[in-house]
């Protein structure tokens, strides 16, 4: 918590549902959404607490050895002078994907906690899974071809389909074009792979450092050629990368079926003039 103080031990107060609500109490807690990407920074949580509150404590599940405390803010006359609060959270990349519980509690001046309040948090995996980790009833994609790297450079995933189409940031799907565009129905076809982003494009850093080509259904059969291109080093000396292929198995879980690691130095940057470094031939599906 950027604006918080770390306290050791369990979160004070009573768990939700343990005999009603006791003061001081959290009366409102919300965020911009329940989804959290791995390593996401700057996610804001805010709400209100009863007037006797002095601070708000927060903890994610039972992770770590303690909890964070932030002071309350001013009174909100629109809600009977309840006290406002706000905190900004950075999430570690190692938090396990799936549903988690962000638990809040209001504290009085002596540090006594009232009844705790929960918000559900869905931590997404590195590999796109259609929210399968948080709701197993939703099917994960059939296949994901993923490129990740370790520095703030602009790398691009480049894939050549069995019929020769080049898929890259400028041509972000495996579907064949009709004239100068790809028909919408072809993009909706589950056998079409779609590139999810152009991470760090033109050195506009998003800190994601990952690009995924995602098929919701089985890809067209054949041999797919995979390249990694250093579009721009963005003042970095080198970038280590990893390419992986993830397939949905009979249980519905995603399994890595191929992995290739490599390094590109700044001298390899070409501004998209070439496909880049050949990494692997992958036979799908």
C-alpha cells in the first residue's frame, strides 16, 4: 500500500458474519473492478467508515505476515458525516491466480477493530484464460502462443501461419483479409488467433512485457513458424525473452507444451524491417 503503514500480525476486528456489525465499521468499500493483472500497480480502493473510525486496515487473504493501515480522510456530509478513506495497492507478480479476498476493517484511536468487510479480487494469470481461474465454468482458450521478456524494450511476437500470412502488431490476427480488411465473422471464428496487444509499442511503456496470440478454438492444422523481433531497444542493452505454447487439456486446465528462451541485444533492433529471430516451428493443433 503506497500510502499505508505495515503492521505485523493478524488483521484486527471480527470476521464478517460473526455476530452482526460492530463499530467502528466500514460502511462502503469499492474499486474500479474486481480484476487484477499480475504485478498490477496503482489499483485504487476507496470507501467510507463510521465517524468514530481513526484508520482503516487491509489485508489480502492471509498472505504475508501482517496488514496495512491507512488514515481516514474527511467527513462526507452526503452520508451523515461518515469518514472517507482511500488506498493505492500494488500487487506482487507472484500472487496466485484465482479468487482472493481483500479484507478491510475500521479502527478506532486505540487500534481496536470493528467488523471486517470483504471485496472479492480476481487475480488473472500471465497466460490469458478467459477468467477460468476465477470461474472454472468458463472455458479457457484452446491455444495460446505467448512471448514475454524482462526489460523495457519493444519486442514483437511474429508468427507465420501454415498458409503464409504474417501475424504481427500491424496484422494482429491469423484470419485472411478480404481486400484491405478482415471480415468480422472471420475474427469471431474460434479457429482464428488474435494478438492481444502490442506491448511497449514504440517505447510507450506499459510494463506488461508480454504479447499473446490467442485461439479460442483449435487452430488451423499445420506448421506455424514463430519469430521474436526487437523492434526498438528503447535504450536497453539487451532483452531476455521466453516463448511458450499453452494448450487446454481434457480437464480444462492450460498446460505448457513448448518453451524456448533467448536473448536479443540492442544491435538486433530493426524498426520492423525484418521478421526477427526465428525461434521455433510449432505443429498445431
